């Protein structure tokens, strides 16, 4: 079908497909250009390049059967050998970089034996059980082998995928793609899509209202009223990103689990949401969002200032406590306002915050990765994978990039059980148990999941986004 759809968003990032990202602005572009073996479908997975798959009972060996006849945009076959080449590149320790953390994918794929047993079969043998392996492969973008070679020779080369759209134009402010005829997605999406970088929310709204764009992401909350009045659609959706404070469990006062719990009990999350974000968030009592796999049903608000005071007194801080806080100026962009509002709430319990502001966001991430924070620091938790959150951020045996000294042997034992459990329902119940345990022994100060506003040209009352909040351009309505 004919049609050129324009999307305005904060930025149009262009990075190596084998870098790790949870940024929705980035993933919407990557998922249009590149296929993966599987895609996320709710809290489960659906076929993409892999038509089917199986896993051994010990959760170590995965077998993927690929679609026959699928090709890359350069005309070469998207077969098992090509998939193996992309996974091998993704597994390298110099790939998988994300803000402050190198080699994210290497820890999962680096020791795996990845082979093509025939042109349409890929076998991945992991050294350890990994029942959540599809969480990793959901971001394993498949590139043509020639494209891998070109990227390694010149990082500015344009990678070639096999997705439902192919790249036609790119510059610093816009990316345009064209629909690929005959792609297995068989979608009726627009013939062309352009993403335009529009940093200001007011400019994004104006572009939509003025007809220069058909989709505008991450709008200010007031946009909902203006769009509805003009006959357009405003969709407020939950971002699975958790806004948190990482707590220093290795040293200082918060090495005492009683004080970490007291801090969690002292915070009125709903009031923070209203004060800092004008209500555009959902209070988060636990360590993962309600749309994460295994989130469980316990969403009770832990706010209990009287109990917090009693715990502080028991721990020897009845007369007050001073905490050192590190705070960036962006990501989250409301970090400074949030920290000021947090300080106001904690003052009621004689907890004073000494705040250090950091303007270099990447330098800030490296500082956190090196475990050089004060007593707590503003951060976020973005992976859609419950397993990755536990493994990379909670497990003391891994001591991952964002781990800050926390140790809970019970939760680690549950993670080990989940790694071996191939039945999704049973594994989800194990994660729900871990979720409840972490509410009573918090590694972080969890606060909220933001609500975002997406604007669409015209009335589309039935339109929804995937649970990860990433726009699927093949599913977008358009004029």
C-alpha cells in the first residue's frame, strides 16, 4: 500500500546493531531494519526468522529451525550460517556495549557452542542452564555476513539486515526506510517510514497537529487534551523502565539491611509521582514492572513511616541519619527534581541527603559500574528480561555492572532454580517468589514506572503498543 509515514521522536540514534540497548527510540528503528530469531509477544515469545524451536530438559541446548528462502536486503540468504555469524559477532567481548557497561551479550553467548547443523538449523549449546535464553535472542539482530565484515572494517558502514524495511536514506537528523516486498511479516504498513529527530516535546506536538508528522512519541501530558480536541489519538502507556535509587549495600549505613528496608518504608511513592511527574507514572513497590514476566500479584504499597521510624531506632539512628546521594542531570531527566522531593520526604524522619550532581552522564554510568557511589544514586532498570535484572544487578556471585554489594542467598537460589526450569508457568512462579523476597529485603529504592504519551494522527481507539513500549512500525495506522 502507498503511504509515507513520519515519526517524530527525541532522537534518531544509529548504533551498531550488536550493541545492547533498551532505548525505545533506538529499538523501533532496529526492529524495522533487522530480524531476530524470535520476538517478544506479551510476556512470551513468537517466531520470526526461527519458525520453531526446542530446548533440552536441562535448559542447556537450544535448537532453532529457520524459515526457508528468507534473504537479506543485499539478496544473500538469511540461513543458518548467517545466523551463526551474527551470534558469534554479538558474543565478542568488544560488542554488546551499553552506557557504562561493555560486553553485555558476551556473558551469555561467549562460552556457548553455536553451530549450523544444516542450512536451516541452528544449535546453541550453553555451558550452563539458561531457560530464559529467548530474552537474549530477542535482541540478537541478524546481519548479512558481508555486512558484519564491513562494520568491523568501518564502524560508519550501514549494516544490512533482513527486516520488513530496508534503509534508503540516513543523516544526523533523520532516517528513512522502504517496505520490503515479500517479507514474511506480510504486513500492510506504509511504503516508507521516516524517523525525524525533534528534541522538544512542544515541537513534536506541533508537527503532529500541523500534519507534518503522523506519529509523535514522548509528548508532554497536556498533549492528550489537545490531541483529543483536534480529533487525534493520545495513548498514555506504561514504560517498563523502573526509576530507582541503587543502594550501596557494600559499605556505609545502607550495608545494614534494616536501613535499606526503613528507607523503602519511608517513601510515599504516589506523592512523589504527583509532585515530580504530575501523576504521569505508576508507583512501583517491587523490583520489576507489572508487565514483566513473573511480576506476581503482590503490588501492595510498602509506605509505612511509623515502622520505618521504629527500624531506624532499632538500628541506632533514632536521632537522624545522613546519606550521600549521587544524582545525574539526565536519564532520568527528572533526577534532580526527584532527589529534591525525596529529600523533603525523608526529612520527616530526620534523614538528610548530601547531594552531588553529575553532568557527564556516561562518566556517571562508569562511576556506578566501578562501585564508586555514595550511599545511593539515581538510576533506572530497563531490561524487559526479569532474568537479566536478577542476574546482572542482584546476583552477588556475578557482581555485574550495576550490582552494588547486595547479597541475598535465597534470591540467588531462586534464580538458579529458574535457570533450570523450562516450563514458563513454573518459572514465572519462581520469579514471583523472588519478587516478594526482594520487597522485604530491598536492594534498591524502587519508585515508579513512567507513563509516556504517544500521539497518532486521526482517531484510533483500539491501537495499543507492545508491552516493552517499542513502536512496531508494521502495526502503525497511517493515512
